[in-house]
């Protein structure tokens, strides 16, 4: 029999381990997502690595920012089509001020987009100008968690489009492996931190929508 201390350790490990949604898991999540009430935290789509960000950021100068690649744009459109097919209603979007995040958001949904500082890339290039970069990033992470804990409008979910650094700042270094166009699904928690219910790759959204379409055509 496990001792109490070891049992509590195992429970804590399970609680802290990021959840990954397989296709089967996503099929179980869809009925809940259709009801609304969730926060979808998404890293922007794939970018053109031949382009480089120039610091400090000039948000209206596209030549000084890394942009989405053609594949990144296609995947964002496909996610949008998939979530529509699956009945996931996006009521509000919060986005980084960088164009690659704004464009990702606009290709996924036509919901209103609010650009906010806390979702804008918190990488060293931005933080280095601050007196206390680590403290600044901790504050930005807290602000992202606050957004992820804000209840959406009834019957809808909220989409946050941001960057890998911001996701790691907000939810821990174990999320530093978040992929481009990967979605973290959170349930707001009025008594504490938002609750992670799944991690969904772009390919999983698209595959699940394709399966639903095939099932609908089956006699």
C-alpha cells in the first residue's frame, strides 16, 4: 500500500502534468466546448523564419516583424473551419500586438479582436529594456493567467492568441514545448487558477472536423 506522502506526491504530479488531447480525448471535449465557457490559448501559426523581429517592436511596420508563412496562414484557416464545423463558438479574441498573432486570430474567426500588451511577445528582446526583466515577465504571466480566468460571454469561448514565451511565463516552463498553432484549453476557476483541460494540436482540430463530416455523410 502506498504511504500517504507518496500518494499525495502522485496526485500532485498528475495535477501538474500538462494534458495532451488525443483525437479520442478531443471528441470527448467537443460537447463541452459547444456549450461555451472555455478559454482557448493559442500560439500563433507557423512563421517565415527568414524574417527576423527588430527590437524595439514597431507594431505598424511589417518589415520589422516575423510574419506568418503561407503554411501558417493555411493552418489558421483550417483551424477556423474546423472549430466552426465542430460548433465551437468564439465570442471574443484577445491578441498580441504583433501581426503574426493578429493575422492568426483573424484567419481563425471573425470575432472582434482586442490587442493587448500582456499577450505581446515577452521574449528577452522586449524585456531587456526593463529594469527587472524576470519580474516584468512574471507580471506579464500573471496578467495572461488573469485573462485565461475571465469567464466568456454565455454560450461562447474566448480565444487568446499569443507567443511561446508568454505561455511559458503564464503557465510554467513545462509549456515551453508548445507548438505553433497549438491550443491550450482552460476552464475559468473563480476560486483559483484557471484549470487546464486539454492541449490540442492544429492537426487534431482538423482531423476531428473531418471525422465529423464523414460521419454526417455516412448512411
